[in-house]
C-alpha cells in the first residue's frame, strides 16, 4: 500500500476546490511525487502512452502533455519516437522537476479548464493523464483541447468514474453527435493506483478530432 503521506497528498488534491489550491498542493509534493506514484503503482502514464502509440504515428509533432506534472510521460514519449513535446501544468514546482528531465521543447505554467494561449490546430496530439479527476478538471476542459488539436489529431485522456458518471460521458456523446470528435478507443475501467486507498476506477479515452 502507498504510505500515509502519499494517501494524504492524494486526498487533499482530490478535495481541492480552486486552481490555486491544486497548484500549491502539487508544488509541495513535487520533490517526492515520482517516488510516491511509483510506490502507488500509478498506471495512467503507461496506459496513455500505449493508447497514443496505437493511434498516432511515430514522429508526429508537436505534442502537448497537458497536466505533465514531473514529466513522467515526457520521458517515455521521447523514447517511443515522439521528438517534440511541450509540457503544460498548473504547478511551477512540478514543471521545475519536468524541466530537469530535459525532454520538453517548451514548458507552460497554465491551468486547464479555461482559455489557453495557443493557436487553433497547434498540436498533432495531446495527452492528458490523471487530469480529468476529482478536484482537478472536468468536462469544461475538453473544448480548448479540441480547439488546439488539429483535424485528424488525437487526444488521449483518462477520466475518473466520478466525473464520467456526472456528465463527462454525456459531453463526449454530445461532441460525437455533433461530429466534433470520434471516439477512437475507450478502455474498460481500471484502478489507476492499486497501491493507494482510492479504488474508484478510471478509463482511458482516445478522441480523434474531426
């Protein structure tokens, strides 16, 4: 099981009400985040990487790691053959850790859920692991990710069941019905951190922008 410090940090992050609370929590957690999540058996990055590689050709660029944290996925994306990846995260502390890995072409300290300062169709693909969850970002974060992903591009994200059942699923269905996106793949529900007390499952989702 994950240690009490890790469980406390996760509980506080899930319970956060405002973006500045989330940023402060992750700033404080940034030094030990990688080790803590490894101990918790964190699955989102691995699953998102597999989904992206299945639906987006090797070498596609640029990509946006939206909710990059300390850069766990960024390291793997480079190894897997995606040469240009930018990082976005709400926490300066987490981005400082990501910068040390030396795998991102740009770092953006921004919150998801509102307007983003990127051009339409800016990215060939977007990956967002562990962001659409309790206390973080809800369905309101989808529209901007879709706007900045080019037609034919891929958005890979994970969604906690708490959000999925509270309107996220309906929002995806609405976007599909309007022809905005196509649901290219949806995983079966899985527990994102087997070594942690929260057992509410999540799912991986692949959206192709039309």
